[in-house]
């Protein structure tokens, strides 16, 4: 995977150069030039373990601030915290906007007596093209991570660190029970770092409580509702926002239950939040 920054430590960066880990500083000219090195950056190293160049980024996520992510594993729990289509749809929308492939990982199905409602939602997300994995499907997850840079995102407490520990028990990432015992705050994972897991690089991230649509327009939000795009050509207006317009194919398909009502309602909320 070439030469990639996997962690920041003070003013130093830990760089993985093939199979060697190096502690590097950044060449003065890059700092002067305001070129900030991010976790996930592919870099060129000069003499004395100095980062001399940052290669063009394929993607850049703001929160967490990480470069070149291929895919986002959106971790959602069936319960505790409750399954939230609002948070899931919001995350999907923002991840799509950033040209990162979203993958949904469901946790805590074991805690749910009646799984039908959640399973029905998951089937809908599968139907519109998303890969959905259960956190118990170890092989499936390992295959998904192979040769990719992935980021785990999801609310605090959904089980992101637990999932990584399950994939690689040498990791020993702090999960919430432990942090409560240590009397720490709510979020257990605090720093962005790429971990080598299952022949891939994975960033565990601090659970977020606020995600926003920074830099996005209403049209972006509309265009990132992926299943709307299969119907929109039949809307009367070419630029239909699927809101107040008449003869809107999206609204018709919501009424026909071809499009999930919660997806449409969440879409309206997102547009309203801008
Ligand atoms: N029963 C059950 N408990 C789970 C499952 N996954 C995680 N947990 C528990 O849920 C709690 C929170 O898990 P964490 O892995 O710390 O959650 P996190 O997403 O990393 O949280 P932050 O680091 O705060 O963002 C822990 O007590 C885990 O043991 C699951 O599939 N089933
Ligand atoms: Mg965690
Ligand atoms: Zn429309």
C-alpha cells in the first residue's frame, strides 16, 4: 500500500512504508505552504524520515478528518442506542457526497426480541444497492476490508470498537464498559488512527453526536438519495426537488410504498436543516 500516514503524534507522523513503521516529521516548506498532512495521506519521504510531498487525495472526510478513504462502514445498532433511520440516512447521504462507498453494519441484533422491523429496513437498504453486513459475520467483514482504506462511523455506543476487537483480538481497543470503569467521558475512542486489520487499513473513530451537511446544497442532498435517481426522469420538472412540485414521480412512489416513507421524510428534514 505504498507509503501512508497512519497516525499523528504531537508534531510527528507515524508512516507505514510497506511493512516498516517510521516516525516522521514534515518538511518545513510544506508547513510554510499550509499543506496539512492528514491521516490517510500517501506521502513521499526524503532524507532523515521527512515527509517531503503529499500526493493528491482521492477523498477527504472532515469529521473525522481523514484522507483517501475508499469505504465507510456505517455502524448502526438494532437497539441501545435505538435503530435510527434518520442518522443512517444522514450518514449515507454525507458519505455518498464525499465519493466514499458506504457499507452498513448492523450490531446488537442479539439484544432485539422482535427483529422483523429492523430486518425489513435492512432489506430495503439492500434493495437500493447498499451492502449490509451483520457484525457477527466475521468472514464477510474481513473480505470487505481487504486491500481497502475504511473508516468506521456511527453514534457513540453502537459497537465500533467492539467490532474491531472481534475482528482482531490483539487490538484491545477500549470499548465503552471499560471507559466507564475508568471514569472517562462518553466517547471512548478519541483519536483518528489507521489500524492494520484483515489486510486492510481501518480507522476507528470517536462516535459523533453531530453530523452536518457542510459544503452541501439542497440539490446535493437530493442527488445523494440514491433510489430517487431511478425515478426522477419521470418527474414533470427536470429540476424537481420532489417537495411541493406536482406530478412528482418520487412522491408517487412513496405513496405506492416503492420508496420507503422514512427515507422521504428524512430527506425533507435534511433539506429543511440547510
Ligand atoms: N449485546 C451486544 N452488545 C454489543 C454488541 N456490540 C457492542 N456491544 C456493547 O456495546 C457497548 C458499546 O460498544 P463500543 O464498541 O464501545 O461502542 P463504540 O461505537 O466504539 O463507542 P464510541 O467509542 O463511544 O464511539 C459495549 O458495552 C459493547 O460490549 C453486540 O453486537 N451485541
Ligand atoms: Mg469506540
Ligand atoms: Zn420529483
